[in-house]
């Protein structure tokens, strides 16, 4: 079989129609055609719009990873991956952020370590032959340096590898999950008061000790990242990385004009001035208003406090996206592992 035909197969596989067992690779797409039922979501008058906003295509386009980075030709990295979401090209990281690449040491001698294309293939990027083509096409970096020749060997435990700007997680012990937290669940691994907590849902999924990245208050629902990667968890939670978070907010209507502009300009709360990055009206029905807000602040109950300050207490709050990771049509109370592409985007987002 020629190299050209092998490359063609790498391109065709992930764009399939989603039939049979292969449809798991495009899990995010199902939210456009068959959004999750909203029978448990508030009053009936706002159910349809809430469900549409929760998994609709416009939201993904608006808040997903940027497309302004370098475009790469040839087979896509992780093209045959069955799980996770296709996030597109990696959004370039802020050059002022500390990166592992800037601090990484040089690769091991060519006489030691594992061949680069084998490491990439073992990480699930593509077949070894396609990985060789990616190296020759100048799509691979090792410790921040571009590699364009075959034969280099690396130490997977010490060296960092990026493909198309996306970091490969070479440590198989690192685990990453998305938890769709229901209402009335505490964002801790244990609760002295005996209330339901994250551990009640995690025990059946993983025996690994996991950290929750940030928190959602007792009444708030939605996306919560779980991982045993302490470094990434700390960076995602640190305000200096300004990781955007997207919420759907339901309040009593009607809502006066100018509220969105006021929130984007800034509102003075008891702990200082706070603002949102984006404010978008999703739907308005008699007595109910559904709004999408995006902000990077991680302060306690910040969304509820902002809406309280403008006279619209929140009746329902769901976090649907953190950085490039979307909740989509994932059912409440369930946990799913992140795909390799999603992990790579998260690592790149926080400069790892």
C-alpha cells in the first residue's frame, strides 16, 4: 500500500456518518440533532429554548477553540479517536504565560530513548507511517524545537511533544474526566453532613484519586472537570490563565434593556468590581428569560451575585463549557473520559 493511500484513510475515518460503533468519535455532534431532554429543567415554558441553547451548534462555534492558528495539511492528529470532541486547531497560548516547553531540557541522545514516531503512535496520534509523514512535514516539536528528520529518539518521561501545536500527554497514569453535576450535589469528594457529593458518582468510574477543577455551588448544575493531574488542575483554576467559562442562566422576566451592557462594563460587588466577557440573550418567554454569559472569574457564586446585583435572582444555573471542553448532550450524573484531542487543547490552553 502506498503512503498516499494510507494518508487518505487517516483523513476519511473521523468524518464518517456516525454509523455503528464508530459514531462515538463524533459524540459532540449528536447534541445538534438530538439534544438532551429538558423535562427536569424548570418550568415548561422555557424547556425548548433551554435544551437548544444547551447543546446547539451556535454555542460551540462561539466559544470553541480558535481557528486563527496555523493550518496543517495532511492527516489529522488523533483522527481515528472514538471518544471526545473534535475541537479543531489549537488556539495559540499567551506567550507571556510560563510554559513547560520553555523550561524543558534537550531531548536524549539519538542512541537512547524511543523513536519519536513510535511514541506518537503509542499516544494514539496516528499510525507509525503517518506519524513519520507528520515529522517530515514539520508538524512536530520536541521540547519546543521543530523536528523535520526521522531517527530522533526521546524519553517520554522527560521530553514534551507537540503535534500541530497540541501537547501530547505521554503519561498514561494521568486521567481526565468531565462530570455533569446535578443540582443538590456538593462539589467535594466527601461531605460531613452526608449530602451527595462527587465521590458518590466517581466510585464506579475510576479507582484513581481525582481532583475537581474549581467548584460549582450546591444548586448549580453542569460541567465539572476531574483529574489526577495536579499541575493542570492548579493552572485551570488560577486566575492568571483566564480560562473562560460559559453558563446558561435562567431568571424571571422581563429583563430591562441595558443589563448586558452593564454587566460587561462592570458591577461593584462586596469583593470589588466584576464583569462578564460576553452576554447573550438566548430566549425570552412570559415570565422567563434565558441568558448565556461567559466570564473567566472563578470567584465564589460570581454569576449568582452578578444577577442579584441587577435585580434578577437566578432561578436555574448550568455551566455548559470550560475552555474548549463542552458539556453537549451528556446526561446529568454521568462521567465521561476526555479524548486525547481534548486533553491536548486543555494542556495548550494553560501553557503546558
